[in-house]
C-alpha cells in the first residue's frame, strides 16, 4: 500500500471516464500520485466512479465496491470513496447498505472529495485532464444530461436536464489537448444533437464541429450518440466539407416499428427514420453508421420484432449493438407498462438480431479487401500492430491488424494500409 497514492477505478461509459480524468488531474495538482487500474490497485485510497445505467452495469458497480470493501477490511486499503451515476441515484440507500465506504458522492459533486481530503479545487486546471487513453486520442464531452424523456431511460433521472458546455471552453480544451499530442477526438454527449439549444437557443453542433475542424493539429473528429428526431441537417455539409470530420455517426435508433417508437416516446416515426438514413448516405457518401437497438420492450409483438429484423437486413448498418430491455425504476415505462416479455424471449430475440448483424458485418468487412485506407496505430499486441480506420471508434468497433515484419510502426501515427484479409470483426492489412 503506497502512501499518497490514489487508485481511480472507472466503470461505465466514456463520459464517466472524462470525469475520472478531470479528478485525476486535480488530485495530482494536490500532490497525489494517481493510478487508473482496477486490476492492480496499489494506493492507500481508492475512488470508484460508478455506472447506474441498466441492471448489469449496476451489478458490476456494486460488485466492484464490495471487492474494495473487502480490501479495506483486510487492511490493504485505508480509505474508499464512491462517486458517479450509481451513487447519484441511490445515495441514501448505498450509505445504509454499504457503511464500509468512507463517503459517497454523486455525479456532479466529486470536487467535494478534494476538500474532504483536506485539499482545494484548482480552478486554473478546470479544463485539464490526466488522459487514461493512448496519448493520440481523447474523449471530448460537450454536454451533460438529457432533455429527451424516452420511456425506458433513467439517464435524465440521474443526470438531470441537458446542459451544454460553452463553445469557447470546448475549443480551448481541444487546443490544449492538441498541444499535448492529441490528434483524434471522440466527441461525446448523452445527446449530441441538442448541443447549444440551452445556451444559444439553437442547435449548434454543426458550428462547433466546423470550428473544431479548423484547429490545426485536429486530424480526426468522430461523433457519438446522436438522436434521430430533429437532426441538425447542416451537419451533413460540415462532414462533407471537412476531411478531418470522420464519415461516421453513432446514432441510437432503438427500434423501427411505429408501435414501439410511440410506446418508447422516441418522437420519430418509422418513415422519418428510413428517410434520415437515406439522407445520411446521400449527403455524406461512404458514411459508416453505428446504431443501438432494443428488443423485448413492453408490448413488443412478434410483428414488431419482424419489422426490426427486416430493418436491420435492409439498412445493413456498418456497426450495430443491441440489448434486451431492462426495467428501470422511476422511468415512464416502469410506471406505465408491465414488463411482459419473458427473459428467455428477450434473449432469443437478441441472439436472432445479432446473428443477422454478424453476417452483415462479415460481408461489409470482406468488401474492404483490396481497398486502401488511412489508419492510426493504437498499440502493439503480440506480433501485430493494432490500428483503426476513420470508421472505427476505439474499443467498440473493428480494428485493423498489421503483422510486425520489422517495419517499426509508431504508436499514434497515421499510415496508408491496404486490406488483404478480413474476419467477422477485424481487418488484416499491410502498410504501403
């Protein structure tokens, strides 16, 4: 157990990761040595940044807390603090249920941890972070919260209303990160397309991305978590006109049947969804679309599910994830609908949907054989360098594997690669 060392453990999404990175920078400014490793904690203090999105994530957070409680009881840890979405939502219950934790913080008051450690918040480092990602890319959070009231989602309950960060502050952060060697930005928010409505009274995502793209040193900008209703069409032009805005869009569609979309309170129709996808592909040739779909929502009929399967086959998403509905207390669907689809039916539908997508993914990957792409190298693993194209977000999308044949590629550098083989998920390439 190392004195003055704090271990930060991050669970859940990349938005949580940004919070952890900000806290790490503040702790370092206060004289602590900080590590970010749940597998091999060495410090006398641990801070767990929890996720509270769905059942599985909550369970993972609870298990991690209990694991560290045990370390504390065995004398391998002096202090244990918990922050993030789970403790934002269940603060009182957690304090009663897990008294071994020294203090729980929510998602927005983690600065209080500094004063509880006898330190103060360094406002001069407000936009600074200790990056836990490889040095060449960073996640860039542009807003918090969400004003959409989708029936199944607990996020607005946890994070509150949508709050955009001022544009100049975001651009200052981008310039600072570029000066530190960051070349690629994963722009993230709970709901990207709403950016600016609260501050500037209109959707400002296209303007923000245009201004980011003009900053020297910004090589790739990738967009995550857009919403299909009232999509800011001006963004198409920005993506077309700026080569450093990746032709990639992560847009969670959840379902396609009008019955489901209405029950989910998504404020978009089947026809509008198909039209939006068509527009994406027409306005931004070559764009890769990633989506997330949900099966087993209360009232989903066989016909609804057949429509969903048909949708996946027709649209042929470049990237697709899916999950089974999990009832979250306090949400509209928990209050108004009965969770009436048996778990085994949910699982069967999930498996069926993912099997369709796996076949599509394999076909789309194989279609890239013989083609040439610009790739960035993320790391070296065994006998391969592992990289990505502009169509691949870190950790969730396929990777490009380049066999090490003594060519000494540099991590974080761009190369031109020719794809010579593919499997269901990854591409194999040689550097030209």
